[in-house]
């Protein structure tokens, strides 16, 4: 009798145990919602997420999940972050090629669970280019963000380059800042016109706020000779950088402290819009520079003035006395100074004039072993309607 009672008791316990196992280990997995890691955060429930965000997938019977996918990109699944009721996972930093707008969970036995969820990726952001003047057969380097292959770049003049065949690479030289630098191989037979470029990915198209082959508001192009510190280059020799927009200016030599070498001083009675003087925060002071030797000592006075005060009106100082200096390694690069900073360095505000005085003078401390080239000094809008 006692054996019978003991058997019934054990059977009852086993039944409870089996029922408990079925409750916890069986049944189809399901997702109830997705939230941020901190459940106390306002608006913690998510229907979408940017790249790289850590999220929690909440549901049931999730403990056997082996793979988590966002679109066609697989996330890293850490066993310690997978339980019956939740999965903590990081949305992959790589943009999808095939967009399904779904999370896909794959269990150990191959079963698949799909859940609607978007990975939000913005259209490309175009900040600037290493050089705004393009050379057929050369490379164009665009700095910005949200550069994801597949990708295409259209230049004014009708040239479009796609990423097929490795013609576009993203962050090849700087993997620590993903999706921020795009390098484009330009066709050898390409022809260009002044204007905006556009970049297209799976996530949208953006036009640049800057121009390539920029011919706007140029106040110094070195098309005329007559400077003292260096020489005008009209037909480059074997040791000269190539032309990028007509003649350029090359200054060479060893200059001690405070040399006062005028790269140019120039009165200009046109090309500068009144709006640039009235609203300098909307404009940039740009030019192209090529440092065959680093600009790492001395300095340059950048002067924008009226015809009467000239240099006595104050100047913006481009300082070469830095640890790294400016070193373009023999390549043309576009330099950008906010015009508001250039004009703020004056002793008094600059008002709209019929004639302006511009100067660019090597004049600073420490000895500079100088070999630099300059071209295309201009004042142009920071952005254009419809860009970014």
C-alpha cells in the first residue's frame, strides 16, 4: 500500500515537472516587441533602429535562437545574451544590400521567425572634397557620411561612376571611421563642367553644397604674372604639379622668421557678391594648395580689406607652426576658411565696397623650407539650395 502511495506521489511530481518543461521549453518562438536596453527610457519601444544600436528583442521561447539577421546582415549573437524571453543584440554597422525591413531569427533546428522592423539609414551626407578640381584619370575623394555600396557618383558634365569593378571604395584607408570617405576612380576620358555632384546609394540621393571645377567669384587665379616671392606656372615641367585650372603660383625657398613675402596683393572691383560681406556666415574663403614640402613653420596673413586700410585693417592668420602642419604630399587639396572667421580677424567691420583689397603674405615665426603652390582664390556660398 505504501509503495502504491509512493508511486502515485512520484508520478504526480513527474507530471508537474513535465508540464513545467512544456511551458518553458516547448512552443513556437514569438516576438512581442523591441525596445531599447533601458526599459525606463521614454518611448523605449522601437519599430526601427539606426546602425550600431544595441536593442532588446522581447518575446517568448527564444532560448534556442542561434542567428539574428537585420535585412541581409547577420548580427553577432552572444549566448549569454539569449534567454527564453529576450535577446540583446547590436544592429550590424554594415548597411544591407537587400532591404526586407525585417528581423529574422533562426533557431538551432532551422526554424525561422520574421518580425517587421526597419534599420534606418539616411541618404548620403556630402561635407567636402579633398580637391574640388577633378582630373580625368585621377581620383576624387569625398568626405561626409552614409556612404554605402552599391553607390554611384554623378559629376556635372554627365559623367557617372558606379561602384562596379571597384571604381568606388569606401574608407579603404581609414577603416576606423566607417562610411565617411568615398574614393572614386575618374574615367580617363571624362569631361567636366562647373557645378554640383550627386551621390546615390540604396538610401537616397544627395547633391553637394559645393561645386567642382568652381569658377564662381574668383578674385585671384594667377592668370597674369607679376608677383615677387615665386613664379607663375603656365606650362608645368617634369618637377611641377599639373595644372588644375589654368596657371598657378609656386613659391620656393628657405624663409626665416617674419619674411614678408607677398604671394599676392590685389585690388578687385568685381566678383565678390555684396551678400558675402553682409552675411559672411553663409560663405567660405577657398583656394587650392599643393605642398611639395610641408607647410610646418612661419605663417600666412590672409587679408580681405577695403582699398584704404589695406593691411592696417587686420588679418586672419593661417599658422604653419603646428606639429603636423599642412602636408598634401604633392597633391592638390582645397583649403576652406569660413569667411566669417576671416572678416572677424579685422580691426573693424568690413562694409560693402566697390573695390576690395586682397593679400596673401608669408609672414610668421620660425624658418620655413618652402615649396608650395596656390590657385583659384574665391569666395563662394557654403551650401546651395537642394544640397544635403
